[in-house]
């Protein structure tokens, strides 16, 4: 919890600034609407956290979100009876994509940056080839209820977000969380102590794929079908994670802080929009945050001392 305090303090300041610019934000309906918009990114950030804290990256989640939304629309095509089978397919497809990323990264020793970048391009190309740039089909009302409906005044997306957050915190407090941290901190030492490093990393990628599937369901329900549904979300998720204080090299960070970083990022974009600042600056803001976070991490973490030649001769 202590690791999340700095980003929570920033979040409170941003929420206060939004409330000053838009008093409606203080009302339950206004705040719940904000959380509904933020939910897909927060869930993606939780999945990205597992990969980043293990010492890897997942750049494929944005294109995976797009692919799942487009596939769902094509398969359902307005047919209510197809809603639940397609939802089950999406939930299975997300972890399967993560499994492919994890196996290629751990078994073939291809850097995760390259693997997931390749997956991003493969999925993006497949979506464009299948749709010609114009998605076909339509999502059913039952599907869209996950993004637009709710239980009373509380949107389903907020309830799903709370469930995902609770599950992520539980996972990090279980044995998996400890082995994941150990793997990201020192992979060799973790392996020597009996941790099945490859299995841990593969599971982390599968969790990231699962989070992309859930985010796709919520985004499709909220915004409808688009060939750009998940465009740029991979970078937003990574920005949210580093904004939450997670070290990109792995081994340090809190999943609660990563999710708070996603809410903070959404709050920042909302504030910029309220003051009429162009949305085109969003990528600029994300780039600055990533560079600043990496630079701050390099300053905080001391470098390992390099032995001098004379010391090496003396030791021998």
C-alpha cells in the first residue's frame, strides 16, 4: 500500500482539479461515468503489470483488443443467441495469444519486445485483411450491455474492474506473486532457488492476454465496433504501469499502484479535455511520462560497481 501512496496523492489532486472544472464530476453519476471510461485501461494495466514486473514487455494488447472486437462483431452479427458462445471464445483467445507470446519469449529466447511487436503487426494485418479497414457485422445488445448497462446505478464495467482488481491483488499476495517478483528481480537466482521461471513468465503473458480480452468486451460494449478500437492502448497500459512506479526492468512495483496509475492517466486526459487542450497531445504526455519514469529509476537504482583491473589481479 505504501508504494501506491505517491500515485494516489497525484490522483486525488487531479480529481480535485476535474471537480473544480466540472462540478458534475462530484456527483455519483459523474464519477461512475469516469470509472466506466477508465475501466478498460485499468484492466489492461493490471495485465501489463504482471508482464513488466517479470522483466518483460507486452506490446500486443492493443491489437489484440481490436482483433477481438472485430471478430466478435463478425461472429455475432446482431444475433443474441451467439452472444455467450462468442464471449467464451474471446475469453479463451486472449490467454492463448498470451501463451504464444510467452512460449516464444521463454523457449526460443526471443526478446519479448520483438515477439509482442511481431504479434502486434500480425494481428493488425489480419484485422485489416479481414475487414478491408471497415469492420462488418454488429454486436448484440447482450454483448453491449457489459459496456453500457449495469447493476442499478453501478455500471457492469465498474463491477468487473473491482473484481479484476481484487483478483490481481490476491494473485500478488499468493505464492505466484512472490515467484513473479523474484523472477523479475533476478531471473538466474530465482531459477537456482527452484522457481520455474519459464512457467511463471508464460502465465504472466497469459494474464496479460486475458486482461486484453476483458478490456475488448468492455470497449466493444461501450464504444461499438471499430478497426481502431484498441489503437495505442499498449502504450497507454505501459505508461500507466510506469506512472504507478513499477520498474521497467522488473522485480519492483505494486499492482494496486499500476492500476492507480491507469486511473491517474485517464484523469489527466479528462482534465486536458476539459480545458480544451488537443487530444493529440496524449501520446506526447505518455512519451514524457515513460522517459521520466525510466530516468528516475536509473537515478534511484545504484549501478553495480565494476571491478578495477588491479583489484582483479589482486583477487587472483
